[in-house]
């Protein structure tokens, strides 16, 4: 049985395990105050060219979204997301459980457009409604598409016009920034967003996501939020060592390029057989449209999302 | 300046004040354990023909929705409502602040249809999504329309099929049950819903809504919820005395009939001038479609929702 | 059967009902934007000599505590209270349900001393613990005692030293300010506290408490909090009319004086029979120490807190 | 500079890294549905002799406490803990942030006694107070002491008498069960508790704690809670592989014995120099009482908790 189901069905890139091995017996303070966490954060600040960004490492994408977004909001403030946005549909209401409404806006190819955001803002004017305060997008989106630089700039302009913070869910950020035709790199994204996270779990790490808070007004007391949500790991080094390894010489981008290239190969094969895609393949997520008979045949040899 | 803006711009029906006057010096226990609360609850149980219903009095509609709905739900459970449902848009995210997602479904004339609920349920199958657990509707709806008995029965059937509790927001329930052409009375509603509330504030009371929990499985420990949310009034009698007065000889229905009749009169006048309505007038909420020039003219003598 | 159980076993002072009667048919905007709410707030600002204080009317003491305190706090911030403080033990964990720890400190005669607060602060230094942010006291306390002006000033100094907001629960504030030997009036309290509330329910109103936010930094967006917690009454006028009546010519203080005088009379009688008190009677709460045989005898003619 | 500060200042036991290495390229489903998670859970069920226990792996002790305890409670229910209990003082109010009061009871040598729990229960009788619902203890306690079997049985009896669930925080459970003089093993604990967790992070793992829910009534829908709190790791295998390694041949106990033995050696040296301990050393936490001059001298060569 083969599986193309997801990018987290195996362990880590071999260099990740080697790095953990190498650093294993070095004695360090706990709770993310170790030298590896410092070094990994410095490295990331260099890569994104934001020397004052605050950087914290957490263990899952839901933690990254939940803790970061909720730390920005007052109790009556809300988040705008696409209807298929991960926080809207696939995090078991984590943000509502933290007290915040998530507005689910219609999207095109998984992407939000500025107009629908402005329409929403026009309807939220007084204390009988929540006050939208963060714009949440995913890059790559949940359907594998990418916002280009101009689209990101347009969303930033909407955020400026309506006092919204701009947050980018980067669970698949590696695959987005190395994608063919993409023109927004990590420096662009860090320059446009108030905060975002860089996903490790889906790009070669054992576990771990790096939360980047660029806006200084949002950096205060973040460790209180981490601890309160159970995200401050006693051995914070475990994730930091991995990010240091992923970013010290470009392994992060290499992994993403490999994943995209393999997906492209698969996509070409599927296209060669005459099948179309629900979304044009841009990264490593593919949504081919197969007839039922093909699906049944594929299920014999390949893991299927329809089996569970 | 005249105002037709809403049904809570004045105080109470004169008989309400008289009843408060009459009972004022009677000594009673606090926190809703008084004899008036008992009497009012008994009266309501008789009216709805549900001798085992639990009945509690609270001071606002948002309290009624918030406390009742949240008391039914586990942290990962959610509520289905129409996109214009009061809890979706006009309660400042009260239910999200209590931890629960509110799904906003498209509606026709303010009303939900069974099919869209079934579609939603089909998408919420495992622990990566919330689990929808309550169906919330308003009667009359936020646009003044009414679910007829058959429509209510169809929704009940959907609830049964999907293990959903059925909750009805009755802020304007009086206006609905006495509306011309309505075929679902309080007994029908109590028989179909797991819980609902009967609005007093918009139908002659100074303040107060009566929460009715019909389903015995949902009645336990409700006073803990009331107290924790700040809704257990030391002088619980204040609301109970009013409901006793409203229901002891039909004043509640009389008030509602009067409001509907006055609205009908207004509607006929508007129609006579050739204007249409966004929704066919059924209760005491009117949504006439006026040209801008008429709106400007009306604003000179009448309070407008567009002025604030 | 006589009852001295509490100060909310009857309705309202007759003038309260008269005021509601008089204003009943005046047409006004809803949700606390009416002219009565404006007038009552102006009156209170005059009485406390704080022309810039924000004033809001809510229906219960638990609402006043819950909404005001939670609106001041970030998710990881906590409240310091006496072990017998109302929010510690008699509000069903309302503040914890809003996400905040309540530290219960030992007290003398129901009162907190500065030293124990400083000790607590010394233990809460980093992100592994909550950050205490509000000092909560009750005046009169839950055992009927009163903080004098010097004690209040000492607590204010502690608050200044530790960046704590100072909040005073005034459910029984009337009884405190008119008590014999009291030297802290409403102007003093308003000058020392960041926020407090003035209780109406226990001093002649049908219902209602007036939240006073003196510190301008804490006033923003409070109506969002009121609405989200279900405390924004459609007929906000109902409470405002009562506070206008209570404060327009000193009825509030007259009611409190009467209650204290009656309690004094009772206390003297009890003392004359040779019984002592757990707390020296200062306001209208009495805690006589009776032998069991006396308690049993009293139960025959008087309501007892030990019966429920 | 040497550090005896804690048991998480280094990486993992070498066999842990080897196990991750060995299993690294095996393809498995995500989110804890992999074969390693199944195998590790089966192994633990065998060890504790509870074939029907539900077992879940999470990444931190705060997660284990927060998610498990909050999943057991209704909104108005609370938790009883010792005043120095980890959830009382060192988890940044995580449980209050989830809505629940934590009662902090006085303790002797870090341990709760049944009587103080009964006293607390006697004060929590109606809806004006929270309803205590879980008894939380730590084994070993926060001061390194151990409840013996008789003490655990006495607490279980209190729980039975008062409808309390019994939860044990096992961050240092390994050190407790192998401690000299201890008479309660994992089988005893699993037989007495409704739920507990077995700490990995402080006993040789890179990260990870195993939540064990013995009581079948508390097992339902736990994965919803895990996901909503951000604890469901995409590569759930990462923790499972470690627990499988720790428990397949007793490595877990061997690690704990080693830690205790090293601590005993240290303790004997300290005692030989004539110093006493605040708590008699039982596990691997030592609390020697040094004069200031000794502390200053030690700080030159050893990491100190007083430096940060």
C-alpha cells in the first residue's frame, strides 16, 4: 500500500535526527530559554530580515494559530477567515473555545478578496456585533493555491484601512515560497504581516512550528499565553534544534522544493492521462478530478482519504 | 418626533406596574425561590401543557440564549443558526465568548430549511471539526416571518435524525403565535422544542424573559448556570410578578394582537401608497422598500434606524 | 413568620414604583441610550465629584463584578480578594468561568491587609504563574465591617506599588457610607478606586447596580462587554429611572440610614440579653452568637438561613 | 558550571533517539492513529493492568492536566488541589482560563489530607458556590514527597463519599513508584484513580506525557478535546515511539531509579556536612536548608534557581 495522503506520514529528514543526536547531552535551561532557541530565533530573524521580530516555537499548527490569534484579541473581537480556512473548519472550534467568533467568508480558489472583507466591516459598526480585528489567511491555502505579492499587498491595504491585524498561517509556507511562479518570499511576507508562522511539521521536522510576531505592539507577555495553553515545553530545545538545522543552510527550502517537484511529477502524469484538477496544482497539494471507477481502482493500492 | 423603531421604547403595560405595586410589600425569599416565581412557572406550565417543564426567569434575551444554549453544550459542540439569526449577528459573539461556534446557514425569508442542515451535518464527522448539537431558530424570525407547524415539524425531524437539540428564540413569540395565518401555538412549540424562551420585554413587561426547558435531560443544575452568568436576581420576584400578570388572563396574547394589528394598519397604509415590502408583513416588524427621497422625508418626523 | 434574613425580601421603596409609573409612557431609545440613563449618570457623577467617570447600569451584583473585572484583564491576569470575598465564594466561580484566577487571601474582620497582598505579589514573578492585576474589596464587607479612609488609602498605595487596579464591590455601599464612625464617603471612594459599583437592589431599588469606572484607561468599549454578557437591557431606562430617583434628593442615603438604624436597634436588644457578636455591628448585617437552644427557639417565629 | 536544577536540562536517553531513528521512514497515519500509538497504548494498558483504559499522548504536563481535567468538568464545577499543587501555582492559571476554579487547600509535606477535603465539601452546597468535582494530587508531590498506598486509599474513599473524580499528576510518577519505601505501584494507582498521567519529559523522553483515563465514563470524545486545545500532533508517532521504548523492557523504571540513586548520593553528602532538609528526601527532588554564605559559594559553580 502506497500513501500520498499527506506530508506527515513519516518521521523527519535524517539531518533533523542527526542534529538532535549531536546536541543531546548539552546541558541547557528549560522552557525555551536555552541557547538553541536563541540561535534558531536569530537565524530566522536574519532570514526574514526583521531583527526585532519575536520568535517562539510551538508543537502544532493549531497551537500556533490558537495562541497567537487569541493573544491579539479582546473578548469581543473576532477573526476573518476564508470559508475553508483551517481555523474555520479543521481546528475543532479552537478559537471559538478561546472566546472568538471566526467569520467565514466566501473565497475563490481558497483565497479571500478585499471587497468581501470591506463588506463585512460595513456590517460591524456597534456594540451589538463583534468587532473584527484580525485577517487570517493561509499560504499556501488549504486547496494548494498561493496569494501573489500583489494580492498580499491588497489585503495589507484593507487591514490598514480597517485596523485589522494581518496573520498568515504558514503550515505549508515552505511549499508556497519555493513554488514556481511565486513572487512573495519570506522577507515580503514578514514585511506585510503583523504575525505569521513557519511550519516545520509538514516540511521535514519531527514536530514544530515557528511563530513570528513582527508587530512590536503584539509581542508583550507572549510567554504567559504559551504557558497558559500548555505550549511551553520543558525541553524547548527539541523544536529549536530542528529549526536551527532547517534554516542554517537552506534545508527548509530544499525540502519544500523536493515536495513540490514530486507533486509536479505526479500532476503531469495525471494530466497525461487526461484528468483535470479542481485547483491548478501550484504546490504539493493535488486535487485531481477522477471518475468513481478510477477512485475505486486507486483505493486498492493507495491510501485514500475516503476510507476513514 | 414619532418613533416606530421598536417595541421597547416605552415602559410597561399599566397592569404590569399595578401588579408590582400590589405585591410590593409581601415578604418573600430571594433568588427566584419566591412564591411568585413558583406561581408564574405553574401558570406557564399550564399554558404550554408541559407539567414537567423547568421554567426560569431572566432579564434579557441575550441572557436567555447564552445561558440556555451554553448549558446544553460540551466545549467542542456548536450551534446551527440562520445567517441573520440573532445569536449569529446581534449578540456580540456571546456564544463564541462562551466557547461555542455558531454556524451561520443561508436562509429564505429568515427561515432555515432542513436540507442545508443535513448538508452541514455531513461535513462534521470527526474530531477535526466541531460537533453541531443545537438547532437555533427565532419565532418570529429577525425579518418578521413565521415558521408554520409543518416547517417546525420538519426541523424537529432533522433534529431527531442528527441528535440535535431544538431551541427556539421567542423574543417575539407572542407576535408569532397570534399572527394571522399562524397554525403553531405555544402548546405545539413546547411539544416540538427541547427548550425555548417566551419574551416579555418586547410584549409589555418592564423586563424579563421566561426560559422553558422541556427536555428533562437538560434541566439539571440550571440554577448554577444562572448564578455563574450573573442572571440570578436577588429579587427574582420582579420578573415573576410580571409574567404572572401577563399570563393569568391572556394579557400576553392581547398585547401581541394589538401590536400586530397596529402594524397591519401601518402596512396597509404603506401598500396603499404603492410600496412593496422586503418581507411580506406577518407580525409587527415591517420592512417596506422606500425610495431614498421618501426616507429623507420620513426622517424629519420619525425616528430612523439609519441615524445612529 | 418574620424575616430578618436579608435586605431583598421585599419589593422597592414606594418612590421607586412611583418614578417608574410617572415615566412609563415617555418614548425613549433602547439599550441604555435613553435620557433617563444620561440623567442618572450625570447625577451620580455629580455626587461622586468625578465628571469624567463612565457609568453603566446592570441588573445584578454578580454582573457588576463579572463584567467590570473581566473587562480589565488579559487572559493570564488574576484578581486578589479576601477569602470570604463575594467573588471568591458566592458567585459560582463567575470570574473563573470568564478565565481568571481569584486569589483568596486571609482576612481580619473580613478585611484585607496590605502586607498579605505584597507577599502574594512577591510569589508571582514570571510566566509560570498568573499575573495579579486587580485588588477586589467589598464595602461594607461580607461580614458587615467597614474599611476606614486610612485603610483604603493604604490599599491604594499597595495598588500603586504593584500596578494593581483597585475595585470596590458596593453591593452594600449605602450602608457603609452612612454608618456611624465611617469616614470615607462616596467622593473619597471614587477618588481612591479605579472602579466600583453602587448597589441598588439591597437599598430600595427593584433591581439594579451602577457601575462606575473612574480610570479613563478602563472605560473603552465597555458596552461591548455589557452586550456580550447579556447585560445590555433593551429597556435600560428601567434601572436608570430608579437610580435617578434614589439620588436626586438623597433617598439612597436615607434608605441606608434607616436600615442601619433598625439593625442597631436589633443589636442593642441582642446585647441587652447578654449575647456577643462574631463581628462588631457596624452596618445592617448582624452576626450574633446564640447558643443552639436559642437558635431553635428563634426558628419557630423567624426565617432562618439554616433551614434551606 | 554544573547544573542540578532540574531533570529536563538535557535531551533524551540515547535509546529514545535510536528508536526514533529506527522507525523514521515507516509510513503511518497521522494524528495518533498510527501503529506506534496503538502499540504504546497496549503496552501501557498491560503494565497498569487496565485493559480498557483509554490512553492518549500529549506533549507537556500542563496539556495533560488542562485537557484531561477540563474534559471532566461542567462549567460550574471545580478542582481541589494542594496550595502548592502545580495546577494551583505553576500553570499560569490554565484551568481557570478553561473556566474552572481551583481550590487551594493547605497541605502537610505537600500532601492533602481527607479531612480538609470534607470541610471544603461542607461549604459547597448550593448554586451560589461552585461544585467541587475533581480531586487533584501530584505523585511525587511538588516537594518530592510520596503518598503511600494507605493515604491514596483514604483519598479514594473521600472521592467516593463526595462524588469526586480522583486525578493524579504523574509528571514525576516514575521517581515515585521506584522510590525506597514506596508501596503504591502503577497497578495500584491505576486501580485507585479515575485518571492520571505518566510523565515522559522528566524521565528520559525528548517530550511527551501519557494520559491514562481509567474510568470509562470519562473516555468519550477525548480526541475532540485534544484537537481543540492544539494537542493532537500530526506526527503523533513521535511521542508514541518514545513511550513504547520506555516501557517495552523497563527503561522507564531504570531511568527513575538512576535519578533517585543520584539524588540519594547527593543527599547523603549534604547530610554528612550537617545540613537538614525542608522535606525528607524521598525521590529526586532535594530541598536542603543552607545558610546564605553556603548558597553564595555554591552559586559560583552551580546553576541556581535564585538567579533568574
